[in-house]
C-alpha cells in the first residue's frame, strides 16, 4: 500500500508530490502539482477525495477533487477571503471547513457542498483577537478551540453545532495561560480527555485536562521543548502525538529539532530526546500509521523522513528530498 504525500510550499505555486511506501516510509518523487497561487494550510475530507488549500497569495480557498490513483488534483472552485488563513480543517462530519486568521484575528466556517465546492461566503466570520493560529474540533465534534500566540496569549473555547456549522462562545469563552506562553497548535490525547498545546513564544508544551461535558480546558503542566543550557533564540511550531498516546513530538525553530516526550498514564510529559532536523521546522507530521515522521525545513526547502520506534519514541533518519520554497504543510492521502 502507498500514500500520496503533498508538500505545500508557501514560496512556490505548486505542491511537491511524493508516493510513500507504507512499509519502509521511503518516498518516491512525482511531478509537481501546479496551483493557482502560493499555498499554505491544507485540509482533506476523511475519504481523501477532496482537498482544500489556503491560497495565501490570492487570499482565497481552493477546493480540489483528488484522483486517489494518480494523485492528480482537479479544481472545483475558489472562494475569496478577507485575509489569508494559516490553518484550516474539516469538522468530523466533513460538511464544514473551519479556519483561523492570524492577521485579522478571526475564525470562519464555510459549508462544503455535496459536489465538494465551498460556499461562496462563510457561514460565520467571528472576531477573536490577533494572532489566531489554528482551529480544531474535539473528538466529539461538539467543541472547538482556537489558540492565539502573544500578545493575545489565549485559547478561545467554542461550542460547535455539527448540524448547522455554527460556532458559539463557550463559558468561559477563553482559557488564559498563567504565563505568556503563546499557544499556537494543539493535539488531543487519543483517550480524548487531554489536550496538549505547543507554545510558540514560551518554547513549551502545556498539558490540559479537557472537560468532555463542558468543553473547557484546565492546565496541569508546562514543560520546555529545549535542552538544558540552550541559550539561543527559539520558537516552537508544530505538535503531534503517537496513535497509542505514549509519545508526543514538538518542533523547535532555532534549535532546529524535534523534541520527543514520553506521556505517562496520567498525561504528564517527560522530555526524552531531541532529533536534529531541517533548519526552521515550521511543520512536521506523523504518517497515518504513526510509524514514520516527516519534517520540512522552511529555510532549507528540504523534506526529512524518519522511522519511529514504537517502544521508545525515538526517531531515526531515513532520507531527505528537495521540495519547493518555504514548505509549511504535509498532507497524506491513501493511494487507491
């Protein structure tokens, strides 16, 4: 079996395209896929038949049909935006596309039509604060969270109606860290009752208890992503957790590494290791099986592949590949 792997290159008007071997994790380069503008964040539906991209140079979203045999993308429609979106994701029903807007400090919801097109206008355009960096719904699809880096330094908490796509402020409407950590992206523990945020400004990860009935967060640990004694400049970018919930990973930009954490039964984190990676790892991802990790270097324009040890969480380098300018997103679609 194989996966199509798409690399979104923020400085190039195309996706880099690879085929990933599911057994070895090795990548075979394919022809680049031309787009209408320079891409940013990417989302797909669960079936992998639709792909949505933030075309940031054009301030629009593009919707595409995916040929899962060849990996080719066929444009369906584009919709204009008031601002470029650094993050987008589908809800758990694949009926709505949610996005966060860093510059203007908003979130939006677009309807996904049956033909895969996006509604011409957002169903909602909600102001939050500046530096809104990501958005996701929880495993139940009843709540949504929007981290904001400094100076807002908050995670906005919403209720989400999966029937209408409506977001409404939760009570309280936001979680405010006790110190200026600057939450950026987050993952849920597979168990569903904990959320981990990677904090851009603090170079930390925060572990939160997630109240699954109320949809609210409470922090219980903040841990550095850096080794003792590191004195250089650093910000964090991305976070991932293994499918079994035993290991968590976060990227350091400056130290240029992937931090490896062990996750205890109660959810607390222990920093175990640092794996050197490409300069300025703005984005990295685990493959759908969790056996391999892939990181892109914003400054190097290269993609690095690693195998992952399921018992110890460590990462072993496999290979590197050239990609486009300023890579910032990695997307997997199973090949049919």
